[in-house]
C-alpha cells in the first residue's frame, strides 16, 4: 500500500513539470498578451513621468526667460512709444 502511494506521488511529481510546460504552451498567446500589456503600461508610465518633468523644466525656463529678458525689452519699447508722443499739443485747428 505504501509502495503504491509512493509510486503515485513519484509519478505525479515526475509529470508536474510536463503539465506546467503543457499549460504554458496552451496559454502562450494569452501570457504573451498579458506581458505585453504590462510592459506597455510600465513604459507609458515612465514616459509620462519623464515628459512631465521635461515640461515642468521647460516652462520654468520660459518663465525666467520672460522675466529676465523679454519683459524688460517690452517695457523699454513701451516707454519709447510713450516718449515719442508729444507732451504738449497745440490747437486742433491751426490759427493762421
């Protein structure tokens, strides 16, 4: 009796790797699809994170560029336009 149980257990243990290989072979397409989806999610998450950091860095640089360079130039140009306007105006219809 013990020998019969021992042979059965040994046979099952010998067949277990073959059963696993058979399961993997029969479900290989589904397993590949699951792995592909997991990989795509991982890559897209990393790309989203990197793009977010790059966008933040670029907008930060644009803000400092605007405040440091563009804004003073705009103020000088506006002041130049204001200086070009006459300070005093004569009569609308010249008397002459």
